[in-house]
C-alpha cells in the first residue's frame, strides 16, 4: 500500500528542545465535524498539549483546535479532551513506560493522511537546563559549520 504524503496541520516545535524523544507513535483522533473543518484550515495549536492514559484509553489534553468560523450552532469546545486511537499493545507498552519517573506523552505534530486526522505522539523524557544549553550549543556549532562550508565553496 502506497503511503500518501502528509498534509501538515500543526507542529510542536518546542518539544524537541524541551524533551528527549525516546519513541514515536502515530495515533488517530476522534473528532467532531467542526473540528475537522477547522483543522483543514490549519487552526490548531500543540504548544501546551500532552496526552494521558486513563482506563486503558489515551486522551489528548490542552490541544487547542479553534472554533470553526462558519458554524452557526453546534461548534466544538476549543480545549476539550480528545480521544486518541492506538493499538491495545501500544497502549499497554506506553502505560508501562509512562509510569516510570520522568516519562510523558507529548504530541509532536498533527497532519492529515488519506483524509484522516493523525497525531504523532512521542514518549519523551524532560530535559534539564544543562541539556537544553547543550542542545543550543550543538545547533550553533552546526550552523557555524554550514556557514563556513558555504564560505569556502563560494571562494
């Protein structure tokens, strides 16, 4: 089966800065009609979002999907808790991992695949302040190296 390219909706850009990404999972989402229409307009924000496992089900919290502007009635609540769809084995594995100290489930991005809204969930461990400084240092070194490489290729 050929995979259709992803149509990116939203991305949590701070996640890779604030967390060590251990593993990633693709999850479907249970949405209402106005939420899907709003997502198609790209009106989502993952900044403070996280996922929680409750009663062997996974739920996304603090995921903001703005109200659909053309809905007269029956519009959705922007910050409502949304159910995520994962395989039972994945949920069991994530339950065991998230019970360990320091691990959490963080949404990395939202996208459409084959017309269905999907979310990439990351099993992540929080970074300490010195880890964040190390990440910044590595990024700056990589940028300087690329700049020097471009300079020598041009000359």
